[in-house]
C-alpha cells in the first residue's frame, strides 16, 4: 500500500479524519502527513534536477 492509499482509505473510513481523530490516531496521522509532504517535496526536487540536467546537455 502506498501512503496515498493509506490516507485515502483512512479518510473514507473515518469521518473524523484528520483533525478530530483521537490521540491514538492523531499523532500517527501527523506522521503520515509528514511522509506525504516529504515525498511530494522529493519528487518536486527530482523534477527540477532532471530539468536542470537536461538544460546542461
């Protein structure tokens, strides 16, 4: 399962997602959000780096 799948299913299964989750789920959700945002930032960096490499060729 991907992080996006986990988030999608969690949203679908729990109407409290994300801000009204109980403490036992709230902090793991913050960790999931960190993973999603880090992944997005890494992919954006990769795209920009590839574009810079292509311009040098």
